[in-house]
C-alpha cells in the first residue's frame, strides 16, 4: 500500500478503522503501524473528524414544506417524449387517431426507399440465372408419356 492509497481511504472513509473496507482494513492497519507519515495523517484526520463532530447542525424550520410546495419549472422534453406525445395524444383523441397509423407506415416507406437505392450485395448479374436455359432444355426432353395422370 502506498501513502496515496491510504490518503484516499482516509479521505473517503474517515479516521475510524471500523469504516474502512473490510478487504483493506488489515493492510491499512499494518501500514499505519509501520509508517510514521501514515500515523501523522491518521491523527490529522482524527482531529478534523472530531472538530467536524462538534459543529452544530443548523435547523431549517419549514424547509421541507417550502421545497415540496414550490412550483417546478417547465420541463424540457426530449425527442423520445415528443414522439410519444405525438403518437399517444392526451387531448382530443378522436381527431388525432391517424398519428399511430402514420407512425406505422414510416418503417414501410423507409424500407421501400432504402431497398430502391441500395442492393445490399445482391446484384442483377446473378450466377444462378445462367443455367436456366439448360434446365429448361432438360425439362423439355423429359419423357412424360409413361406417367399415369
């Protein structure tokens, strides 16, 4: 353990070893026992903790009621909330029933436009079509006369 690590632990958890993380407690205690700078730092932190413990906590009468009764500022809606408000309107539901239908058509239109502009690796000159002539010739030469219909 280094002095910086110990300083960080003291700053986060205080001077009482009971508050230190259990996994690091024995390592910290042995570090304090073997290091003079760590003992000095621990004593300084203990003094700060004791002074902080002596400070009176101010009372704020009626603070909770004032906070709970104050009006909130207008909320800024993000894009997702605006879309949801558009899809599921709060007022005049009968007049705005077409919104979900339009929203349902958006992926369809997007797919059509995307499919018309990009091939996604599917080319017109597909190799599967060059053997169709041979397939049709073989089908025309097959003898179907002996088949019972």
